[in-house]
C-alpha cells in the first residue's frame, strides 16, 4: 500500500470514522464536540511560525510537558502549538498550560491530505515534533512539501509495532525517509527504525525523557498533610493506577484478600479513562466496598477502604499518598503504563506481566530490584502484603527505583540539542 491508496481508503472509510466517533461519544460526550477541528475546520485563531508538538493523549501530553516548558524558555519569541487526539488529552494540555499565552491548542486533524494541508497552512510551523510513535503519513508528507523538519521525540517502537509497520513498507518507508530526526529511547528501537526506512544519519539514541521527571517537593508535603488529615499516617495505603477494563475486579479481589489480614488497609483505585470513573465506582459498590470519590473531596475515614481517584491531573499526587504502587494496563494485554512516575516518588513498583510498551524500562527496574511483576489477584495481594510487612524490603525497592531514575537522566537535554539543530537549519 502506498500513500495514494492509503489516502483513498481513508476517504472511503470516513463513514466508519463517524460511527466510531459516535460510539465513543456515547461513553465520553466530549467526543461529540469540536468535530470540525478534526477536519481542519473552525480551528482557533493561531499565531503562525512557531513549533508544533503532537501528543496523542494524556500520557504523551504529560511526557511532553518538560520538553514544551524547556522549548518555551529556549525560544521566547516562538509560539508553540500543541495538538492531541482525545478529549482527556485536550483537557490535560489546557490545564497544564492555562497560564502560558504562547501555548496554542487544538485537535490534530485526521490524516487526510486536505485536512493535513489545511492545518499546516494555518499553523505554518518552523518545526514539527511528534511524541513517541504517533506517525501519520499525510501530515509528515505535507511537512516535507513545505520544508518543515519533522522530529520524533522520545521515540519508541516495539518489535510487534515494527512488524506491523513492516507489512506496509511502501507506505511507511517513504514516510520515515521524509523525517529529519528520530530521538529514540534505545539502540534496539533505533535499529528497528533504520530497518523500516529511516535514514541512518537521522536516528539518534537519546534515552527516555521520562527519566527526567522532576518531583516538586511540595507535592510530598501536601500528600503527608492529607494523610494526617485522614488520620492515616500509620495506616497501610496502596494505589492501583491507570487500570483498564478487566483489571479493576482483579484489584478489588486482591484488596479483599488484604483486608483479611489488614482490615484498615486503604486502596486508592485510579481508572485510566474518565469515562470509566462511574462504572468502576458502581463496581466497588456492588462488591461491598462503599468507596468515596476524590473528585467530591469526600472525607476518608477509618471505615473507608477504597478511594476512587476520579480526577484528572492528580496522578502524581495520588501516587505520593500511597506506600506502594501497582501500575495498570499490565494485567491485561495493553502494554502497561509509565512505571517511572511511582519510582520517581520513591514507591515500590508492582505491575502485571504485559509490559511490551515499556520493555527496556521494565527490564532496568526489574534488574535493579525496583519492580515486581504479578499475574493475578492472589499474587498482587501477596506482593502488597509483603511490602506492608517488610518495610525494609519496600525501602530497598524504592531506593533502587530512584537510582535507576538518576542514572538514566539527561535524555531531555540531548533531545533539545537535536531539536535546536533542526531549528537552525
């Protein structure tokens, strides 16, 4: 399949795109709003000539934030347009940069030639920066036609994804050859990009900017104060974060097993997507847990056994409240989520076995003794209970995670240096 056939199929598939939007809007009504932006219609007023950064959803937006702030500081004369594809990503971007007038935001239009062209005609960036793996052939081709360099930041490409790209070599090969920089996380990923068609001179191993996460000391202070308000300073607290459908019941089963030995244990349960907040709350009630909602600032009493983390932008704070952390998306074959956030907060890290989106990071943490993987509710309960009962072991895991974080920092600076070279060209 070449780009012409790809574009034709995309146009023919627009009715399916509309149905998909409608189905998503039934669960998350925000999908029914700002639809024109997805076709480069009704875009907000924008100052042209700056840097365009694309982060597909919440996770990529959070990962991009330190880079965006560094770009704002380095290039005070340039506006930065930040795009995403999801309502939750949009909300997060607007919240993070609410007080920064140089940040412009809209949805990225679909990868149709006309929509990509219309978007770039409006924004006219000097540089395009794509976070992680969100590669769209028509957007990249339209940038190449206009002489706009395109960089992949914090690039990652699993072996499975590389096989998928490889099946469409006539489409992906020319697309990758049109790009100017691949700032990738590992040597293995660098080689995969080269084999798929990226020019060797454009591929650099810069590491993961997720290691450059910095924690505001006040975050830990606020977390400690809140636990004191709950009268829970000595209470065992654990968090299950970024959970997906199919994991919540497993987590609740594990928590029920924990309560048999630790009846005062508190679980902070944080579903990954906001459209699941209400269903997970009902699941907790059905299983007899009487949860309280974080969004309503409801008091956590001695009788509260589950706190539902149903807010956006608070995940680091919720991690800080806990003694140990399970990172979801890993008991189901979703590929896992960012293991480094709890590690940066000096929390022992637990996960399921499905970590194909974070293989290198997981391997580093596992080899350092900072990560333990579990397979089911019983394994999760046993792991959390061990950390409750053996605080010295929990401390060793936490210290090992911090050591991994510190020894792998510097990726952000290397990435910024690469982007700076493209802006000077």
